[in-house]
């Protein structure tokens, strides 16, 4: 997963990072960094659940609710 900050104030996506992630078979997401200035555990967990979990089941965090939960080989 590649997470990049949007270029403010235009909210432009970093196309180079997006294309590089795609070529490498990785997921890409752009976020507004201003929305993450203050730590809010619930918001961080919600974002991680939206992105899904793709690792080994035994490494999945206990708090993860399983939304889009995929096990790897």
C-alpha cells in the first residue's frame, strides 16, 4: 500500500507515485494531510479497515473487524 499526501491547496494526486504503485502491483491512496494532523485512533482504524487487510491471518490486529479481510499464501 502506498499512501501519499494530496498536494494542497489544489488537492492534486501524485500521478508518478500512483503509476509506480500500479506497476508494482500495489494499492495507492491519497489523503488530505490536514485531516490527519490530530491523532484520533478511531479515524485511523476506520481508514485501515477501509483499505483492507491482506497479510497472514495470524498477524491481523485484534481490533480489526475483518472488512475486506484477505489472507495471503
